[in-house]
C-alpha cells in the first residue's frame, strides 16, 4: 500500500514557540513544581473554561481518582461499570474498596440505573459511573438513587472534558468528577488530571493528600502520596487550552463526516450525540452487530491490512482481565459483555483528513454484506 498509515489518535500540541514562551519564566524562577505560577494560572483558567466551582490538579487522572476515593474516606462496596478503562476499577481496588459491576445500557453504553438499584447493599458506599466515550450518564436518575440511599457519586469523566448537558457543565453532577489530561485525550497536559467538585473542604483535603499529607512544615495529617501537577505540564495546559475550542470544532467536522458515511449501514451503529448535549467528539466508537456481515475482529484486521489502526476499546471487559476474572464473571453483565465484543473505536483526531475518513469508511463498508 502506498498510502500513509493512520493511527487511532494524534496528540494536540501548541506551536513550539508558544510553549517555549510559556515555560521561559521557569528559568528565572527555578520553581518547577509545588503550586507554582503556571499551576495557579492554569487552575484559574480551567475553572473558568469548564464553568466549575472547584478544581484540584493532579499528575494524572488515575491518581486523581485514587486521591478523591481516599480523601472521601470511603469503605465497602462501590458500584461501577466493567465497560471502561482499567484505571476506573483499579483505582477502586487499590483503595481497598470492593467493585460491584452493574450492567450498561444498550443505547449509550453508560451504567444502567436499574442495574445499580438491584446491587445496592448495606455495604454500598458509592457509585462510580463513567461518561464513556463522552456519552453522558443518566445523571438525574443516578443522583436520585444516590440521595435516596445516602451514597457518594464520583464520575469518571476522563472522556467528558468540556461536555455540556442542557446548557451546563456535566462535571457539576455528583459529588466529584475526575478528568484526565493524558496525551491521548481531547485536551492534554502531556500527563495530567483533575478533580472537579463543589466541596471546598474536599479540595483542601486533597491538596494535603496529594502532597504526602503535609499540612504545614511541621504537621503531616494524612498518610498521603505524591500526585502534584508540575509547572511544565501546567504550561502545556495553558497553551492547549487556548486552542481547545478550535480542536473540538475540527473533531466535530470529522465526526459528522463519519456519521454521514456510516450512518445508514445495516448492523453498524454509530453514537450521534443527542441534541441537548454539546459533545467533545473524543472517540468514534462503532458497534458491529450480527446483521453487519462481518465481526468486529474481521473489520479490525481488514483495517490493519490497509495500515489503519483502530482500537478494541474497551475489550476485554474489566471483569475478564487476568487479574479480576477469578473474582468476577462477565456473564453477570451480559450487555457490557456483548458490547465489548462488538466495539471498535475508529481513528479520530482534529487533523484527520476527509480523504482518510473516506478511505477508512470504504474499508469498513467492504467488510459488511450490505
Ligand atoms: C484515560 C482514562 C483514565 C486515566 O487517566 P490517566 O490520566 O491516563 O491516568 C481513567 N478512566 C478512563 C475512562 C480513561 O479513559
């Protein structure tokens, strides 16, 4: 094949000159981490951009999730979804909590509120839903269930940067939301993450937790770890934030081309955002169901033969991971289990050319029997 390879994603980066300008002051101040000038500036800008009351920055999204679970001092069972990235469940287990898997909804792959209700026991302390691929969870119903049972809700919003539901930030639902600014996400700080919440006491507590539990030079109040965002990552965040609207607008154009080309194919399902949601077009998940005429794996291989790299994201299901399969059964969540075998996320990034989208869709269509 003469054509160029297409990867599943490409990290957004500012012009190198813009980044160099941003980090220059660090050579004067020699203040490289621990709430420096860039960290404080980025925190302020991000709060404004995301339209959220409180934010705490971290080295990465995973540490942020571990930290908030720790700072909330949770104990017992946490209801979550197996149709997610390893991080969600690993964080729960690593904090000494027991994950309990609810099934997901057929239509948008987010956690099914009915399934949550059935799994609540006296040991349940929290729900960790995931806005998977940026698809917004049933936030109102989850809120109602949590309030009725006195449970905390912590959203894994790693895919939900900037998403708005009925005109306001989706990050304001629940007791807290975790964001990831990993290189592969819609908005990146190279590595990075955050917790968004309304509770300023929780934010203050997390400031200690992520810095060894240090309250003041002679007082350590928690057995905390180290998960602080450094100045270079905050500087990257400041630069990327200036361009993120433009990046998302470009992603939208790419996504709409995909929807046009793949929207009416038998047995193939794309996720078009509903009209009350402002999406960030983070991923392009496609489900290959029975009627399509080829399996997900066959499509994956056909694309790979053409130098096009899609991802089986999320496959395998978390409960089928080697480290979990002795304790859990994916048969308990049949919808999630089936979706994991049907899903393929197609290449998606701001600068993906129309010709490449067309080439990808041609290969996909060729696999089907329509
Ligand atoms: C990326 C991701 C995380 C982890 O974020 P990092 O910043 O890479 O630590 C957690 N959950 C989901 C669903 C993710 O996609």
